[in-house]
């Protein structure tokens, strides 16, 4: 056994899994003693291990045993064996349990044999059961032994693949084997006596299924997709195809080899690709891949086992689709060398010209998408070129307005390229540049104000007709002789006028800084300048007038009303002033009392707190409660100063110890005297008395109405009640009542005008009347149907009820019946009258129709 651990094999040791064989240090294997081979084949496992590195290596050694004839003249004792039987014993009989005789005649039990594996070819055609081997113990000469096997394939699923003759020990296979289903079996052989006692230890049996080439290679995919760049060099990897063979991969049965059968199309060569026969890697073998000529190749690949032997191996095929991917090997080229376009001035986002290019690379890929740029002719950046994503055209677009008066034409030089860089070795074409001529057309442009917004400063209050400024516009159309006229567009206060020809602005009214139209001291107006071009154009300008404040507003006293106690104390009135002007035409203010009338300065005094505030208080010790108008002169600090006499209403009232006006005092201070207060209190008392009397009257009226109702018998009261009517006697077969006919009477005239001889059955009787059985309690008025049914049942069971044909008098049931009057009904002695019309009157007249309608039949 050759072995090399790459370190000189120093210290390595050899071992085998059998005691009958040993291995020397040089790897020579020898028999340790005389060995009788039980089968034609012996498989051993040789193990090499290194004590220093603890590494272990194993190898399998298979021996083929040759038959050896007997040269000595000794014959075995006992029965002479039959030649065929002797050969059978030598070839397939195993003695796994062997005994050795010692010198003193005692038997010494030796270790059991390691039985070599039993090989069974798969797909055997039989006949079955087919003998594999015979197992016997040397004790069978002394006692009767029964043999059995256990394990997967015997007594475990799959069941009964193997069987054994319990007497002879011959083991059989019962059906064909399939190595792809199970490659090996592990069984145990048992030997027991007739009583079931173990005679020998169980022995392991290993059965290996020998592989046959019964499976074709199967591709993982039936169709493989791969790609390779055009222009790839020979040897460029494309893809890998894989086929698996279910047979044993360690034998030729499972060794698959690949080859290319066909290639479509065969351009530019019939062998553009090759395949590694062992790995299945497909690579290019020839140059000349060009996507613009051939975009896809279809390659049929064949996989064959038996190491590719087409005579003995099994084959299968798959399809490999190889797509030639595009590289940027074709630069874009303009279809013409010059382009032209036209654009009106002052227009943006306008497409001036469309640039068309041709590119043979794959459309809508980075190798085909065009990128345009302007090389020269547009230093100010008026134009850009955008790419149409569908057509790949370049759209020259205006992004910055052009001026006819500045540039009447542009000469652009443009270049086109791709999003992806060109492939190595590919140069740009001279047709990748072109010229674009753009003409600018003149249009009527609106006049504009050079200074917009224009700001001027002046004092408020300037007189009407004052010239403020000249707000003129400029017409940019220098090559057109046009006149400009001016007008007002926005003048909120209508304070200004503008000259229509020269734009001179004058005041139409006095400008007031304190007006509501002023925001932050600035008045703003907008003017329009229009030319007389075709079509006319106009522009707007804004004039801002900053108004400087002058002292034209006198101060106003604040507050307008106040309250103070009738006796002087710490309760004073703080006063200040408000001025519509701004600094320096406002405070500090001067507060003073006028000398006329004299009572003002006699009763009141003013104390200055600071420049904006002062205090008003009583000068005298007591002032009668009431409302007083106190005039105060307020003067501002403008130049010249302005003053104003303002009146403050002061309510003088009695106060409590906290200095707050009392409630009565507040009323008195509001101007009501004692007499007025008394009058108000009297009015309140009278109002309360009237309310009380009204409530008492309402209570009395309610009581009288209740007493009046008790004077009428509840059964005779027809107001808003359901009337109880007497029954019409029993025996009536038609029980379907129209409840809509039960209506309340509208008047009581029929009760008052009733004839004396006819009595209502719902009246209280005058004399003694027979006592009838107690009728059921009247139900809820809303359940009229139940009420009628209860009355009907009571009448049917009443023995004192009148006979069926007696005359019954019923009360008035109200007017407006939907049934109409029955007074026109009369008897007819004519026998030929037709009563068929009764059938059309509905179910209520069914009985009557049956009685009269069928007269002729009866």
C-alpha cells in the first residue's frame, strides 16, 4: 500500500480492520497466519495514522481469491462429498463462528470473523429467489441450529428483500435490486438452537448493490440562457451547463462528458463556441461576435455517460441560448451636417430645431442613448439640447430669452455622444458633430420703466397740482418708431395724475400721511405705459411716495369716561393723550384745565406724572354724586404745537371703605335721583303682583273646568272619547268589520232631537231593567277590533239578549261614512231582477250574492 504524507512518512503506523492481515512499515501487506478464504472476494480497510499530528488516512484494498486444489493425499473423514457440493461449499459457505483447539484439548473461543461485503448486481433478471451465500456454524455437527437474519431489507422496511433458509443457512435475494433506490444493506445473522437459545454471537453482513448503467444523464435545466459581449476574445467564459447521472459517479456508469452537437446560426463560423467535456463550461473559441449581425446563438449540448463513449454510454441533450450583448462599438452620427431653426425673441422653453442621429447599437440602452452638448456659439447659455427618450433626437430648446436687438442669429456647433463610453479601440466619428443656425425674429416688446419701483420723498399736505416727478418708460424696440402713452392703473386714494405723453405726475388732492391708504408712511400707485405697436404692448411701473409727517393733528384725551369717589382719597383718574402724528409732533403733552367755567378749576385739579400721563383728582373735600363733564386742554410738542380741548365724563359716586363705588352709588352716579329709584321699585312690585294674580286666576279656571266635567256622565260625554255602542245580536256570520266606519260624532244635535219613543242602549235606564251578565272590561280604545270581538262573544253567550229578528235601535255613528247612504235601498217584488252585480261588491256581500244570485239554479 503506497502512502505519502509529504513529510517522509516518519513515525506513521499501518493498521487493518482484520486480525488475519498486517502491514509492514514499507506498506507491504501480508497474512499473519494460515487463512482460509470464505469467498472469492475479500475487502479490507487499511488505516494510516500519524501519532504526532493525529492525522488519519484510510484506503480500501480488495482481494480476489483464486481457488486452490488439494495436493496432499489426505481425505476428510466421514461421508465422501459430492464434487459439486464440495465446490459449492468452497465458493459460498461462510464459517463466521470458528473454534480453535488448544494443545491440552480445551476449546478456546476466538474472536468472530469480519465477514467481507457481499456484492449483488442491480437489475438482475433472476430467477428469484437467487442464492447469495450460505452461513453455517461448526457447531451444527453437534446440535441442530436455526439461522435467521435481521435488519433493513429483512424484517425492516423494505421487508423481505433478503431471506435465509433457517436449516441450511442459505441466504437469498428475492427480487431485483436498484442501486439508485438503496446502495447497501446492513444485516445481522443469528444462530440459535431448537429452543431459541443463542448458540453464536450475531454476525454483521454488508451487502453492496453493484451499479449498472441504467440511468441517462439528466440536465438540471432543459434550456440554459447565457450571454457574452460582442467582440469578446477567444476563451471568454459564457455559461455552464450541468447534467446529473443517478448511476455511481465513481464508475464509468456515472461519469458524464459533454459535447456541442449543433450551433445555429453558423456565422461567422460554425464553431464559435466549445465546451469543457468534464465541467460543462461553454467558452468562445473564435473571434467575430457582432451583435449587429447575429444577436443570438442556439447551441445543442449533449451529455453522455460511460465517460462520453457514444457506443456504450447513454445520452441526453439540452439547449443553450447564448445572447450576444451589446457594447458601445458604434458611435452616434448626425444624419446631416447642418440644421436650422427660428425663435421669436423673449420666448423660453421653445424647441427651435430637432437633431436626428443614427446609432447601430442596441436601442434604448446606454450604448444607444444620445447625449448632446453645445461646443460653441452660445456663450451666454441661451440654449440647451434635450434628448427625446423615444426617438433619441436632440431638441434644441431656449432656456434663456434672446433679444432681437442684441443678437439676430446664433451659429451653434453641437456634438453627440452616448451615455456609455465607447468600447476600447473605437474612435469618435467626424459625423458626430454638426452645425445649427438659429434665427431670431423681432416681436413688439412692451415698454418698461427703468426704475421700478421708484421711490420719492416729500412732506404731506402739499397743495393740489404740485409736480412730484416724471415717471417715464423706455421702449426696447429700437428699430420701430412707436409712441408711448401713460395712464393710471392703481391709485387707491385717487391723489395723483399722470401726463399721458411724458409721464409727469402731479397731485390731484392733498396727501395725508395719517390716511388709511398709507402703509408705513408710504403711498403706492401703479402706472401703465403702452405703445402703439401691432399688437400693442404695455408695461407697468410702481411709484412709492414716502410722506414726511407734519404736525397737522391735535392730540385727543384718553380716556373719555372715568369714575371717582365723591370724597377725595387715593382714588384718582390717570389721563393721557393720543396723537395721529409721529415723533417729534407728539408728546410730551401738556394737560391743563380751562379757566372758563370757573367751577372746573374749583372742583378739579391736574397733577403731571410724566410727558405722556397726568392725574385728575378732586380739589374740594366733597362733591355730590353724579356725572360731570370735565374739559381738559391737551397740547402736543409739534412745531408749531397744536392743542385740543377734550371733555372727559367723570362719574362721582359714594364709595365704601375700600374706595370702590357702592351699587346704589353707582346708580345715583349714573344720573338717577331718589324719586326715580322709588318709581322703579314700585313698578317692580306691581309687575310681581300682576304675575301672582294671573297664576291664581289660571288655577281657579282649571278647577272650574274640572268641576264642570263631573256634571256629565262619563258615558254620555262625547268629547274626544270613543263611544261604546250596543251589540247587534249574535248569529252574524260575516265577522269582517270595517273599522274605518267607527267615527266620533261631530255634534250632539241627534241626542237632543231624539224622539221620546226610541231609547239609546248606551243611556242610563230610567226605570228598573233586567240585570245582564257582567260584560268584559272595555279594552284600550286603540284596540277596537278586540273590543268588537269581545262584545260579539258576550252577546252570543247572553241568554237575556233579544232574539235575532227583533228590532234593534242603534246610536248615531257619525257622518262622512265611506259606505254612503242606504236609504235608497228598498224591496222589489220583481222576480226577474239580476243580482249578479253583488259579486262585484267584495267579500262583505258574498253571502248576499250567494242568496240572490243563484235563484234560478235553486
